[in-house]
């Protein structure tokens, strides 16, 4: 956490030699957030697609088709 505080302090005080170092931290955090949302949406989509297929398969098996 001290590294983050240093970066925040550098931005607050306008230390231009250290300010650009926070950009990779922000980019990494943003990418992780996007990836987590993508995985969650992918899982939801899989359930939406797979559930009717499983139901149809069970109904077909039960009816002797």
C-alpha cells in the first residue's frame, strides 16, 4: 500500500518524474475489473444457452425419443 500512497502523493504534489508510474497500476486494476465482469457475463450467457438444451434433452429422453 505504501507504493500506492507514494504515487498518489506524487500526483497530488505534481511530481512529474513519478506521476506516470501510477498509470500502469490504474490500467492493471481496470483490466482486472473488466476481466471479472466478462467472466461473469460469460457464465450467465452459458446458463441462458445451456439450460434450454438440457431441459429439451431431458424431455426427449423421458418421452422415449
